[in-house]
C-alpha cells in the first residue's frame, strides 16, 4: 500500500479526474483567428483525422538573453491550430520539465508575502494531476504534448493548473527552453464541468513561486514577453456559468457585478513571462501507484450526442481507476492512468433544485487512458477515449485518440455515431 503524499493526492484526485478528465471540459470557442475544426458529430463528418505534419499558423518569437524560441503561443486539443489555452509562461536555463516540476513541488503553500490569501487554492502545494491532453508547438520540437501536468488547489472547487511542454531548444551553455500554459478553473457547487476563468492570476502565481524558490537569476530573474496573444481577452465565461460564481471568485478575477446578461471575456494583456532559472533543486526518483474503485455522482453536460446546447445529465456509478507515476534515477518521467466503468446516465432539468429527471436512465460504458513520458531524448503523450451509450435501438458512440511524439508519430482521430 502506497502512503506517500503523492499517493494521497492521487486518491483525492481520482474521482474528479474520472468525471472531469474523462468527459472533458466543454470549451467556449477561442477568441483567436484560428479556424475551428469541423464538428465530428455533424452529418457531413462523423469521423475525422489529422496528422501533425504542419505547424500551426501564428507562430511568434520569444526572446531572452540573445536566445530565441519560435513557438505557437497557444495550446489545443489536436493539430488543427485551434487554440483553447494560452501558452503564457516560458522557462530558460535550468528549466528541464522535471527541474520545473521538482522546484514547484518543493515549495510550501505560504504565498501571503506576495499578496495571496491564506486559503484554497492560493495556499496549497503543487502536485501532479491527470488533466486533459493538450498539444503545443515549438519550431525545434514540432508538435508536443503536455506530458507534465501540475495543479494547485482543491480539484473539486477551484484550482490553478500548469501544463508543461518540452522543446529541447538549447539555451546558453547547457540550459533549455520549456513553455507552459497556466490558468485558473472553477467548478460550481452544482457539479457542472469546470471552466477556465482566469489567465493573468495564474501567471502571477507561477512567477511568485519561482521568486520564492530562490532559483531565479538575481540580475534578471524574469522579463515579460512582447505581445504574443489575443488581447484584451481570450475566450469567454458563459453567462449562466458566471452567474453561479461566488463573490470571492469574482473578486479574484476583478469581474463585473452579477448577474450579467451576456458572456464575460477572460482578460489577457497579450503577454507572457520568461522566467530565468539559474539554479535547480535535486530531482527525487520515486514510484507511486494507485488502484481503486471510485464512486461517481455528477451533474454535467451530456457528453455524447447532445440534442441541444442545454442538455444536462446525471452520471452515477463506480469507476475503476489505476494510476502510476515514476521518476527514474536517470531522470526519465512516466505517467500512466486508466479510468474504466459502466455508469448510468439520466437526462435532468437543472432549472429545478434538486435537478429533476426528464428521461429514462441509460447505461454508458466509458474507458479513458493516458500515457505520458519524457527524458532527454524527447517526450510522448498518448490519450484514448471511448464512450458507448447503449440506448434502446440507437447505440451512440464517441471515440478519440491522440498521439504526440517529439520526435515520433503525431496524429489525432475522432469518431461519433449519433442517430
């Protein structure tokens, strides 16, 4: 039986990962100029596939101390060039994926000296977490996956996330470039899926933690990038979701008073930050595993073949969850997770309290797996999802697979079978 702090975190995260990672988070269309990919659920295209042979449009150059990183300043779900998140933090110097991970996980949760309150999620410690598979792009590495995924806070309410992407782009004598996507998500009390509500505070949290770490160069610890993102906002918080936010969450993001009558843009100043790491903390080898059965009882948007924009369901049932996380003495990282179960899905009306069933329950068989690895040679992310809803006379299916090797194969496929 594993009793390390990492294993305890994995147990605490397993239920949320099963529901939130399993079905994914409903995304608002990004406020970028990238074309939206074809809807795989449309009558014209029940399936689609793409390879990562071509770079996305809109590459930018991030420069520091005479070194340049040519990079896509977003992260996405596939290779379409449709950005869902901002790539807003860049690390140079002693900035390998595992060095960044070790630096953040070595810190305590006291950020009061930097103006953050002593409450969740601001006073938590960083920990590994299973998250949605995301793609990024850097010119030397090509398309890359977020093989290291870190979280700060209570996954069941509000949490900061940092997704890290390996570039293998040299910096200085023996340093490297790494980039990441930092953001704040919130899950309202009624259990609907979490959504991004902030970019800028998340960026400040990461900067504050590296200032606390003592690892930054004293002469030039950090610099802002030029304008590389959509500004003055990127993506929106839907009206109904925003009006459910508690006042402290609205205060934290300097949001307008509620109720609002339309979607609320998520502010972005268009710039990221470059953190100059002159030192590192020791990388601790270790192995953590977890296997268990987790209960699920969640109200969320219908994950398969929803009939409209406001289709909600209650998902109930047990989940079999297995996870493994390893850092080897040679400095290699591996993460494997699988979530599998047959759940019951019931359509509900969320305008009532509690939500009222408005249709018969149907079984949903779900499997999702994610494997990630990284070492000095490169990185690999593989994510597979299968949903099968056995509705009488009309089975529904949704399947997707993402492979991002750097170097290596890069392809994405998805398929939906709806009535």
